[in-house]
C-alpha cells in the first residue's frame, strides 16, 4: 500500500502522566464527530479519572478483548473489531503499551501500524520518556528506567504531533487534588518522578524534541525543492557509531541517534567481528544482539565487517561511505574490541585525521543481569540468542583430556631422550611440538595456553636440577623458561587466529557460492512450480527445516505447497499446517510483513512466515517450520532473505511472461 493510501497517525505527546493527553484526544474526537467524521474509540485507558471518563460519553466505544494471563483477566484492544468496523478515525490510547502474551502483536504500536495500513486514521497518546532514543536521558533525570519504549521512527513518521503542555506547578496541583493518582500513590509520586525539578527537566526535553521535529520537517521540505544536481553535489551528514558487546554501548548508540536527529543525518552502526569476539561466551553474544536490536530500533543501518584491526575497519568504512562524524564510547574499547595499542579514538584518528569524532562517556559497566530488557510480562524484548559457528564444538573436558595425554606423551619421550644423552634443548623442542599439535587439535585457546604453562613447569620439575623441585640453580634456565613460555603462547595464538580466519573465509565463500548457485538455478526456472521446487531445495540444503508455500492468485491464497525436511513425510507436515497457520500466512500476504514463530506478530505459530514480494506486490508466502522454536541464526537468515528477494523477481518475470 502506498503512503497516500495509508491512514494518518496523530500523536498527543506529554512530558508526564496527567498533563491531559487522553482528555485532549477525546476533546478532538468530539470536534471531529460534530463535523460528521466517523470516529470511534478503539481503546481508552481511563486511569480512574472522572473527567476523562466523562469525556468518553457520546463516543462509540468498541468492545474490549478480555485476555486471561496467569489467572488475571486483562483488557486489550480488539484489533479485528477495529478493522471490521473500519471507521475514518480510531482512538487508541497508550502507544507504548505492551500487549498480553497471545495477542497478535507484542506491542500496541504494531497494532496501530496494521490499522494504518488498512487506511484508517489513528489518534494516540504517549509520554516523552517512551521514545527509545531518549530512554537513557529520561532515566538519568527521573531516576526511573522505563521498560516500554517505541522506536523513534514511529514518532518521526507521524503526520501530526501535538504537545500537551502545562506548567509543572499546575501538574503538581492536579496531583495534590487527587485528579491523577489516589492520595497514597500521589504522595509517593510527588517525592519521586513528580518532583518539581524533574518535571521542569522532562518538560524541557519534550519541548526540545518538538523543536527538533519542526526543524527536521522544515529541512525535509527544503530538500524536496532542491534540484537533482544539487542533491548529487551534497549528500548531507552521515553519522557512524560502533556496536560492541559492552553493556554501556546502549548509551553511545542513543547519543548517536540524537545527534543524527539533530543534524538530519543518516545513521549507520558498524559492528566489527574480530576473532576474539567470534569465540566469545554467551554474555558477549547477548550484549551484541541487544545492542544491534537497539540500533535497528533507532533507525540505524547495520553493517557487519570482519577483521582483527578494529580501527582500520571502522576508518576504511567511514572513508568509502562518506561518513562525516563518528560517535564512540570512552571506555572498555580494549576489552571489548581487541585493540592492540592506544585508544580506539587515537587509532581511528591516525587513519582519518580530518574526521570529526565525538566521545561519549560510557557511564561505567552495568550489571550483566540487566542485559536483556524485559517487558511487563517478563518477556525478553531483545534478540534471542542464536547458535554461532565460532563456538567450540567439543566439550572442555574432552579437550583437557587431550591436553593431559599430549603432555604425558611429551614427558615420556623426554625421559627416554634423557636416558640416551639428548640435550635439554632437544627435550624442549619435544614440548614445543606437543603444544603445536595440541593447538591444531583443539578449538579453545585456553587449552593450548594452559598446556604451554604446564610444559614449562613439567620441564623444570623433571629435567632441571635439582630434580622434582621447582627451584632453579642455574641462571640460564630462567631465560629459557620465559622464552619457552612466550614461544608456546605465540604458536597457540597464531594457530587459533588462523583457524578462526579460515572458518570465516569458508563461511563467506559458502555464502557467495550458495547465492550464485541459487541465482543460476532461478534464471532457468519458467514456472511457479519449478520456482517453489528450486527455492525449497536451497532452503532444505541450507537449514534442513520443513518449508511451506502459499501462492497468491487473483488476490486469493492457494496452497499449501509442502516440502518436508529429511526424515519427515508430507502427511506429517500437512498436519502441522492447520487453519491457524494458514491464518498467519493470510496476515503476511495482506500486510507484506513477516510473522509467526520467533517474531513479534503472532509468535504462537509453528512456522515463521515471510512474504515473497517486490516493492508493490506480494506473490507468495513462505513458511519455515521452526520445530525447536529456535530463532534462525543471523548468517542463515541473511542468506534466506537474499534468496527470497531473488525469488520475488523471478515470480514477477514468470507472471509477466504469462500475461504476454
């Protein structure tokens, strides 16, 4: 659906609860009704405020959907009732609300997006603290971390934003009169969030955000009037920030987003995958995924590059991509990014000395237990952890057994050589050979490093006088031990790094080969059936997961076309694709967005459904049954989306040839 066919979004913005957002929205609705506009209330949160409840009288109120969660009945907006009623304007309170588990979408703003796509105008409300880019700033001012946030893109793309502004003293007066909260709750609020100095700062943040929005709209209008030549000469500001697995990286990303908004700039977030990060533990992957999710929510383009020299990779991308400013955090770069020397800022400046670099204080390390944000129902709102190919494939216990075996073998050989009069230098070479073999035979660097240390201790204990003691009488052996240890560490590091680089090269080569093979096969296809066979074959080869297709013919959905995985029959797959699964596929076909398992929309489905579409038309829906409800790893998902995009172009070609 084109932008002009979509409904218009109007937001009533406040800087705190009780400023009158919902009341003003209802007042506007009554005015629209008097003008003959078909307006209904989809969901209004009265908050036990008599004035708000009274203002609802005279408006058509759609019935709420009652949802039971852990024995408690909760009220939610009935999205289907809104779509069936299809008014000109619908009122939906609380834009940042998190829906009860089991609803179609996880967040209310996703409900609103579907309503807008149906051509219905939406009036909604939100407070400034719920904007993702301002989450840390408001948290610092108020001392309260807001869990429910909305992407800034939702706010920025609104057709109208109206700031409901009252003086902080008037708001405090309302609070004391009991118009916002009851007496006990009001007293606590006045001592915390509603303290006068905090309200003044929150109001200032809201006013500044509105000014930024007005300036941005003005710049956008000016850009429309520029000639094509002028646009080619000046591409505008381009801001680059860096993603790391640091808990405090979120502050840097939000700061970069605010800077990009102020400069009306494009925002890119780059993640440099180093060998150290590839073999990182679960917490590293969790923080990385959470920070990538945040950058996406703030509208950043995500770029992933591979290499050991982080500063060079960032500088090179900035140089070739026309970046005008770089935003970095102040601390933890050496820990998280694997720098060799100096600070990351210094190294980048050496490569691109004329670049403007902004340094954001990280604010200290946060507790790791807070790494994955949860909504009010305890659901993680970040990315799910996925299996990474860089993780060790064997258990630590088995690799330690290998270490003990090799060290024991080297020691026995050394004792035999001592009996035949070999020099100590020859025995040292045996231990070094053992370290080399162990580095090639194991995937954990820790094992080879510990073996290097153990080999030094064993040589001292068993071959250096006095025997069976760690005492050293001869001066030369101290240097020998240090050189032996350093040499062993260097060997293990070189082999470990080489293995990781080889693994990454293999992965990239596999990706390139698979996409080239897919493209060649797709070009030879001339029927829809042949296209589905080729695409399903490639996906089964990539992931060995059951695949389901629904094709769209004359605006009706046909299918399913079933392609079971190895060891599964078509009948077993057919039983899994029931009426509920078909309903999810129909939603994807109608809305052109992914849904189903491991997504925010209809997550209870057995499969993840993706639209096969071009910019203006959806040709089919593909479902991948995720039997273990595990999210598809990022590498495989990237390949999957590339193949789906290729399939959409082939669909368009086949149908065009049929029309001829």
